[in-house]
């Protein structure tokens, strides 16, 4: 079945260029275009496209406002075009908060090493997020709502969600690691293992998924957290700042040589690799450049492999929504060392690539909906 695409951009040249690329794939068809956000909202209502590509800066109504209106009235998978600047990062994160599923650099030379690869990446992104179209239109897809930010005056008084309230009251959910079934999170108790670090890997759909998880961790969370989010170099600092506002724990873009401390989440910087060195209790961040042969920068495989050498069997690792299979081999190394690997389930993943890879390989011992991950983490790591 051919996927119907609506292209939204105020530049006639860019609309033509994107249309040509999308139409060159036999499984994709641009059914119309719009020159501003207002027109996009109207055409989304009338044409019911499977996917919308959306610019951010446009006259009449910008892309962020358009995303918000479309998601309120006609939920549709939306791919944002973004500039790779700090300001572009903030705007793109706003668009993701509004409901867009993914983003891609507007300059195609920033997507890949050559034109052909860039074209294939754009086509693949459109097809991947289109898989959420049916769920959105029927209301079965899990919509992750934007979260309110904290400030110094209300961080200590914030009200936890229903799931975290149960934990704070000492009511522990039933979770454990055993033979995996689709809904095993409903039936098992925590394993009783001891941990020293939480590691989370994600890609497409990850920014909102990470917000959902990290915002529910208490300020006194007693472990360090290592975050690997596939994201351009210009975006990770802005994303770390945003997460830090949303969460009671501290969130920072990881820096080479800094000590890892409990209650802080370290986001791997875009364009580089995050590793660790030292020993448990005296571990430092190591940031390196992995060269052109590594597709993902940062790569979950590299970070997971590094932490396995330091923390051996004391890692709880999560593989969340994302395209591809990055994290699979690193997760395998962690599991072989005695650590625990969980995956996000298919229903709540924006793209069921990375979590599917570890689940189908039998590496993950628990497949969880995103809404259940925070309470499961707190129970498994014995955080009351």
C-alpha cells in the first residue's frame, strides 16, 4: 500500500525537492503540499495523510503550533525538518513535545555522507513513523504528553504520578526477571539483584520517552544514570538542559573526565562516544571520537560495552524506542556479564527497532510499556 504524504514548507524550492525524493520511492506518494502551518492543519483534516513532513519557521502559523493543532484534532505521524543549531534544537524539542514523532536535518548534507544515502534516510524515516498512523487515528497509540517543568521553588513539592505514588507509599509492584511473556511485567516480582548504575539507550521517539522515565525518578535516586540518545551534536546540550528542568534528578551533557556521581544522569554528547573508566565508586566519563566507521555517534553498543567492564553484573539497562539495532550487541555483553536488560514494548515504541532487536534475540528479560518503566525501575533497584 502506498503511503500518503503531506509536505509542509514555505519554500517552493524545498517543497519540490522533498516531493521529488519522496515520490522516487514506489511505496510513497506526496498527495499535496502546504505553504504554512494554517494550511497544513486544514489539509491534514481534509486529506488524512499517513505522514506529514513539517518545517518549523513559516509565516501565518509556525510548525510547532501546527503540530499541536494537528495532534489535537487529527493525530498524524509528523517528521520535522530542523536546522542543526542550538536554537534549532530548542525549537525541534518543542515540536517533539507538541507531538511530532521524529526530526531530520533540513540540510541534506548533514544527514549522511552522500546524496544517495541522505535520500534513503529521508524515505526510511517517513516509512518508519508511518507505522504509527493507524494507532494514532484509532486512538490506540500511546500518546506521551508534554511534561511541565520544575523550578527551584516547586521541585521538592512536586506531586508524583499514580505509579510513583504507590512506590512512595511502600506498595511495590510485582515484577521479576524470568521466562519472558508479552505481559510479564504484570505478574512478576523484583529480582532482588543489587545494582550500581542505570543505563538507557534510545533513538527515534527517545526524547519524550526519556522525559517520561526520568521525570518520575526521585531527587535522591541513589545511582548514576548513563543516557545514549541518537541526536546531532548541536542538540544534546539543549536536550540535557531541558531534561534537567523537567526532572528532580540532575541531568547534564557528559564531559570528558568528570566523576560519575549518584542522582545525576549523563547524556552522551552528539557526534562522539561516551565511555567510562576507573572502578565502581571512582568512575569517570571518557569522551572519544570513534571515526567514520561507526554509524551511530553516540552508540549504545560502545557505551554498554564500556560499562560492562567496570560494573560487570551491576547494571540495569533499558533499550527504548528507536530505529535500527544499536544497543543489541552491547546489551548482549551486559547480559553475559550478569547484568539486566529490559526493552520497551512494541505498542508504546514510536519505532520498534532497537527494542525489538534485543527482545527477539532473547537478550531482554522484560518487555515494558513506557508508562510502567519508571515504577519497575524503582522497584527493581530497591528505591522506595
